C-alpha cells in the first residue's frame, strides 16, 4: 500500500511539472513580458498554494521620480508581513507610486526570503533590508537588568508595560533609528508602521513641501500620553533644560507642552497630569522629518541625557513624547508642520480633513474604523486631542470663540 501511494505521488508531481513547462512554453503574452500566470494559456494547472509553477516576475522600472533625498522607513518583524504589505499598499496607492521613493526596512533579526520578496514586489521603488545592531536594540550597559526585570513584572497596569521588546523599540526609535547605516545616505524620512492606512490622496510631495518651507518635522495626530508610562520623564527633561539652556531654541514650543487651560478643549480633560508637563505629544507612528535634526548635537545631547536616566527601561517612556519634546524645545516652532490635509488611521484613532472640498478632491475615505462600526468623530475634536492646543501655541491659529464679539 505504501509503494502504491508513493508511485501515485511521484506521478502527480511529474504531471504537474510537465503541465507547468507546457504552460511556460505556450505563453500567449508578448515576448517582452513574462508573467508566472497567463490567463489565456490552455492546459495550465489550476493555481493553488501547492502549484509547482516557477516564479518569474516581470522587470520593473524602480528609478526614483521624487526629487528629494528621502525614504520611507519601517521597523517590522517577519511575522508582521501582512500588516507591512497592507500599510505599503495604502501609501503606495495614495502617494508613492507617483514618486517611487525607496523603502528601508529595519529588524533586530534577519528578514526571511518571503518578507523580502513580497515587500519588494509591493514597493514602487528600491527596497533595503537592515539588521539593527544589538547595541542599538538591547538595553545599554548602564541599565540594571534585575531592576528592569522587576519593573516588567510589576507593570501589568501600564500600556505595553510588560513588554521588553516594546521598551527596546521606544529606545531605538528615540535615539538610534537615524544612526542605521543605510539611513546615513538620506536627509528625510517618512515613518510607516504595519497595519496603518492613509485615507486621502496626497497630491503633492510632503518631503518637498517641508524642505521648500524650511520645516523639519511633520505630524498628523497630537494627543495626550498616559502619565503612568512617563512618571519621571518631565523631571528629567527639566534637568536637561537647566543643564543645557544654550541648546533650547529661543522660539521654542514650550507652551504647547506646559499649558493646562481647558478653555481650548471644551473644558474637558481626558488625562490629568501631576507635573508641569501636560502630556501632549505628536503621535510618532506618522511622522515625516529631517534626519539632520536628529543627528544634531542638541538632539544627541538631549537623548543621551534621557537614556542615561533609565526611564526607557525602568519605566516605559515612549518615543512619541521623547521626539515631541525634543522637537518642541530644540527647534523653531515655525519649523513644525501639521499635515491637516492627510487622512490617517492607526488603531484606534482616525484623523481626517474637516473640509468637504478637501475630502472630495483628495478622494478621502473617512468612514469610522472602531470595532463596533459605530459612528465616531475624527480624533482631532475629541477631548484627548492636543491639536487645538498646538493650533494656539504652535501654529498661531485663532478660534471663533476667541474673537471679541464687541468689535462687530
């Protein structure tokens, strides 16, 4: 019985292989284009997960069209392939297929063949795969491992507080992503996370917009942080400011970080703060920035001060508040840009333009994305959004409720 089964299996494989060769030799497509699947060919086997068809992908023109020295970046694991492809497809369709900027993928483990193949095919431009050095990923030597383990075990009430890799990720994105060898070749980056979605056509090059208008950082969502993730962050920031006052920009955005009035948040406070820091930050899973800012002596001094304080590992400091505070203190606030015309979704928050004209002309799809499929509003008008505070203290916008009605 075993011999008969073996013979049948060998026969099936032989027939399938013969049909594959026949299909490849009888392609009805033009000779200059060779695909793995030809819908016009006769006698071809049914496509299935166990097909023995040879992989052969058509040549593509990957030459960059965009004029800026820029790249997309993604920190991602092999197991997040589907989420990576989904995010790539969204950004390629909405923006990058017109510009063909490259993608740089980073991982603390080597990328496998499937990840490289599928992401390369999804990208319109070149793709690069970088292995993060252990010294950029693991806790630095001055971190006490016993204290770190104890904190991990007692932080179950902190968002991602139990995760060692999440703390490594926040530390990496705060002070090491821009030091990766491949990124040393670029001036601008666009951070992309797996599973995100872009809701509108861009219709312009955001890298070019930032450069031509002397901006160094762009964001979409501004919200408050959970204070139990950063209990001692601000006291260490204040220690940095006292030690290095010369590094603070004279036209900084400190007020955006330290004002607490509720008149601009409909008299509601989503997150109470017990320190001078109001917990506002730019959500860093969408950020477009100038790598030279992060390479600067000022930012490097700032990051080194915070890293040595230990809060990335003994607490759960996020890269979002660290980036945001750094940009707000060390850069001219006029160099920070809010992309209010870019729709974006990262669970659980959706941000979309408020202008019906923009929504129509940029083909935005701003339907709710909450789990219950109930109607919800864009994050910008919710109590835990800090966007109205940025408009007042960063962008200098005014609001109808601030207009002096007596002058009318």
